[in-house]
């Protein structure tokens, strides 16, 4: 029977690559998974007090539907967190979602009509393009400069009468790039001037290594800024599915979003209540695990980047946040493209990464993404295998 074209066309490279992995595993061989950004699958554990809050909520029979916009107590805690980062926000500007993924779906559903163009710097996190396409729009990639800031000339040249939004992620997936204050200011100015929504995903805001992180709220003034954030990464709650949307309370241009997006929240009833109770505890309780996590990740990042850059034919910029490295490969004549490189690497060594073109062909091609969440021992073995593979794959 017929399945809609838009559903058949959905792509998600990070998980789609798993079909190659299944075929490999079916031969009885073991895989080193460096493809999915889930810290809880490695040696990062959800803090005890957050787990306890979830258990207590369930045991106290807080197992019912809650407000569609989200539990008020959680929205209060979110307002506290995001205000500290510089955003103008009240509880009325917050909508709690089942993960940032659901928030992204709701926002794209609300800003994309057929043929709407949504600008995003390449390489991008695949669901941004997938949801734009799903709702009939067109993702348009723009360039970043070598210093990580937006190439304003390229960005401006791509704005048309069909453009409706700019999406950014800071720290970024897949590059780990963090936008500095000046870059954020420039993006806000472009969005304001051209009446574009600016959608900013700060899910990795707690995982920043070298520089001070600047929240986009600090420079937003009255721009139509929609912020997405969640608990998966910084609070190690990936499997629990909790995130949120915040709208800049200074922007009257967002009144339509504030009025209509909650309708999408109502049709799906509510986000998971016990998890929302635990999420409020995550924000209000001890934050010690964050420092430990960042320190551990910094060591792993430094190790992986050093090993990658020591391999002839591979070069990797230093990621400033999140837990991904996005090295460039000199494909020469051995591999047709980055997908063939990644599949060949998997089939010869069992190391599973993601092909860069899955993050957008314009700027992702010729790269691959590595997740550096595993222990140093696992990373060392994976880097040894990668190095051997690059030096011993026949020309
Ligand atoms: C930039 C970005 N946004 C959103 C998500 C998904 O977040 P959630 O687990 O809250 O749906 C991810 C997951 O990898 C991500 O990298």
C-alpha cells in the first residue's frame, strides 16, 4: 500500500549507517561504535539524584498526563537557567518537549511551508535538513569562515524572498565548533534585518572546553530568536527524552509562534511527567558531574585529535565543544567518496563512524565524524586500527 513520499524520503545518516554495521555483525565480527552521540552508552552515568527523582516520581504515582506546555516547576527552573545565560524569557515562553528532537519537529512544522527556504551553516546536524524537507521546504547551506564565524557574503547571497529562518547549533554537531559573541551578533543582525526566525540549538551548552561559552540570548535583544535545549547531553538523560523550546520574550514577532506552537503540544497531550520532575531536579540539584564529564571528554578529545592529525592524509580541526571530531580525508584514488571510506573502514577494521556527506554534501563531503565518548583504551585501539587502515589500503 502507498506510503507518503515525504516519509519515504526521510534520511538520517547517523542511524542509516547502521544497516552496514548489521551486515558486518551478522558475520560474527565485533564493532567499535564511534557513530552515535550517546554518552550514557559509554562510561558516563546519569547522576544519582536525577535517577532518584525519577524513581520517586513514579513511586509517588506522578504517572499522569500533565500540562501540554510542560510542568510549571520545570518551566520555572528552565527560565532560571536560560536567564542566567542571558536570554529574556518567562515561563510563558517555555514549552517542554519529549527531547529537542520533538521541539525541532514542532518548530519546523511551524515555520516551513512548501518551498520555504531554511538557511543553515554546513555541515549540519541531519534532522535539521530532514524536517525542513519533510514539511516541503528546502535546506540552504551557507559557509563558515576558517575562524568559525559566518561568511556573511555567502549567507546574504543565499537569502531570497522564500527564506524564513536561519538555524544554528552552538556547540555544533558534527564539528564541535562554538560560535563566539561576535559571530552570534552578526547572525542576529542578519536575521533581524531580513525578518528571519533565528533558531539556535544549545543542547551542548554545558560541554565546552577552551573558551567561554556565549549563549545567543546574551546578544539577541528583540530578535525573533527561538532557542532549543534539552537534558540528553549535559544531564546524561538521552533515553528519557526531555527538551524544551524557549522564545525570546522581547520579540513581538514571535507572538504567532507563542500562540500556535502550543497547539502542536496539545495534540500530543504532554511530555513525560516523571521525567519532567527529574529534569527539574537536574537543573536545581548538584552540578558536579558536568565538570567531571568535561574534563574526561577534554582528555579524550585531545588524544583523538592528536592521533588523527598524526595520520598522513587526515586533518582535524580542534573541536571546542560537544563530543565529536570531524576530520577531513584526503580520498586520493583509493576511495570514491567519504561513504566508501567509512564503509571500507568498517568492513576492514570494525570501526564504525559516519560519512561526512550525511551532514550535508556542500561542506560535509570528504569528511567523517567520530564520537570520542569511549574510554581512552577503546579510542586507542580504534585509532590504531584507523591508522593501519589508512596506511595499508591499496592504491
Ligand atoms: C544538535 C543536536 N540537537 C538535538 C539532538 C537530539 O536531542 P534530544 O535527545 O534532546 O532529542 C542532538 C543529538 O545528537 C544533537 O546533536
